[in-house]
């Protein structure tokens, strides 16, 4: 059992939750994820990235978006409630070393899993430039936290309501074309954003890592839902990733596969199963927000 210690609503659909999980808090590394279950009977396994951890306090911070039945259920947990199971840390940690100048780009809720990477890259001695973006001002998250570790921070919004009116790809392109040279870049966000970040980095042959955690389902390597094509080979995000060389990712294939789950997710989140006391579907797992 993992006790919920605090819950904060960051925007209409995004929550930050701190939970007790001392062993995971101690062991986790940047880039890894956890599996959360809100109930053990028909409870879906929700793969969530770790936004932060405090090894001394034994706590984990998760940031998630309420996109389906299970994440809505998680959002209804309050301080003092318990989560029956948290499994982790899972997945391969981010490759961290002293590259030189690293540009970290996060879009939407992808800013949360980017945060431990920014910390780790800074602690490894890199100069770290951070770009975070959202559709609009209210959806910008983790700005203050990023400022603590970033050598430079650029905030962009699609509608220009806060920071610079731009897509995250624009500052990324500028960094890649400017000085000091960018030795490594990292992008985490919606697949379409990462696809265009790779395109932007390609203009200057800048290396780029992307995190494909949004496609995971059960996170164990058994369901096959996170199958992606990397450099022409089949890989599973939960066991081979979640991070990959951006140049090798077949984003078109990934986005097509993600669309296939959308109808099922809507069905599972239909009001009658949540609010009218009817039994939930004994349904196959469906993808959750990270
Ligand atoms: S999430 Fe099921 S195999 Fe990876």
C-alpha cells in the first residue's frame, strides 16, 4: 500500500500527486517509470513517468493527465488514501554523461518526465538549455522547478498567452544552429512534437533522444501494445526504452497504432461505468497518459 501524501491540480486535466514509495524513491533514475494500480481486482495498470523523487523522505512525485477511466479514478484519490500497488522503477534509465551542451525540450505533460533528466544532465556537468511549451498559459507546468537547474529556460505557448509565441521546435532549431554547439538534445512530449523536434535537430545533424512512454499499456513486455519500429527493427518501449535515438523512430507507425486505442478508451470512460454504480468492464488495458 502506498499512501497519497498530497495532490495538486496543475490544470484542468493534469494532476501532481506525491505518494509514499521509499524503495522506488531510492532506486529510481532519470527516465524510468512506474506502474500504478488504483484497485487490484479490475484495476488497469497505469504506466506513469516519475516526475521527481525524494529518497530521504521516501516519496515519489507523479504527474498525470486524466485521459481515461483509470487516470480519472487516480485523480479522485486524496491525501490519506492508499494506492494498492506501485511497481518500479521500470525501463532503462536515460543515458547521462557529460556531453557538453544539452538542450532539453518538453511539451505539455512531457515536461514532467523531462525534469529528472534536466537535473541529471546538470549534475553530470553539462550546460543545460531547457525549452518548455504548452498550448496556453494555464497548461505550462514545472517552470520554477526547471529554472533551478537550467542554464537558460525558454517558455513557449502556441497562442502566445505566456512566454514566446512559438512551437518548441523553433527555439530548438535556434539552439542547434547557434553557439555553443549543441552536443545532445532530448525531447519528450506528444509524438507529433517529438517527430518535428527530430526534424529540427536533423537540419544540423544534432543528436536527439526521444521518450516514447506515451504508447505504453501494461509496462511489462507482455501485452505488446508498446511495439514500435526503431531503425527497422521491432522494439518494445517498456523493456527496450522508453528512450530511443530520435532518428531511428518510425513516428508514423507509432501514431497510427496509438489512434487504434482511442475508441476503446472513450468506451471505458463512458459515464455509465463510472458514475452510476454499474460494474466496470473487465476490459483489456488501454493506454494512459504519462
Ligand atoms: S506496455 Fe505492454 S509490452 Fe510494453
